[in-house]
C-alpha cells in the first residue's frame, strides 16, 4: 500500500523548470492527505503568474499516475 512518504518521494522527481529544484524541497506541496487510496494536496506555486504552471501540474499528475495504490487524486 502506498504511503505519504512514497508520494513525497515520487513528487521529488518533479522539478521546477525555472529554479531547477524539486517541488517538495521548495515547499510547494501543502496539506497532503492520503486516506484509503484517496490523495489530496495543494500545489502552491512560487508565484500566481508562474509561467510553468501547466507544465508543473502535468508533471505532478504524471508522477502520481505512476504510483500504484492511488485510486483518486485531487490537487
């Protein structure tokens, strides 16, 4: 069964294209909840007008899709 540490480890593979750092170490993942395969968290970008918003969101969704045991995902 997938756990919070598994999710965070997977999300460290998502790199902010501008700052060249992973989104977890940058503190962009907030309010992470995982309950019976249901994953929910807030992605807090560095600025509201982040030019890489869509790219980062797509990379996050791809990373989460690669995890076994996540049935529902809300960001």
